């Protein structure tokens, strides 16, 4: 069974801000199950850690595989983990200003 957010990654634009990411996860939480839900909880609860952590580190901290992290990243519409991570780095910079 495939657990995706409301639409496929190819048809959505990724969230542009951390607030948009939080809202996307909130709206998709009923569809997020198992590992993807654990990743979503971790990244929303630890945005500054995600800004500098690799996908493997996020996976380890979430208790899932790196593949599960990448599936959530793709479900959210990001082309790569680096693009996903940039959202968190931008949030960190906003917080410092």
C-alpha cells in the first residue's frame, strides 16, 4: 500500500517555507503512516538539526531507513534532499535576523 499526501509529487510545488511545510504535513497527516509519519514528526520538531543533518542522519534519528526519508521528501514535491534541506537552512537564517 502506498501512503502519499493528497496528490503525487509531480503535480505539486514543494513548500517554500517552513510554515508551508508544517501545513502540508498537517494536512497530509491522516495519509502519513508508519515511517513517513515518524520522519515528519522529527523534521517538524527539529528544524535546526535537519538544516545540517544528512538524509541518513535524519533516518537514524527518526528510526527509519534513508529510503523512507527520501520518499517523504519526494511526496512533498522536492526534487532532492538538498532542496528539502535548503528550506530548513532558510528558516534558520530567518530566525537569526
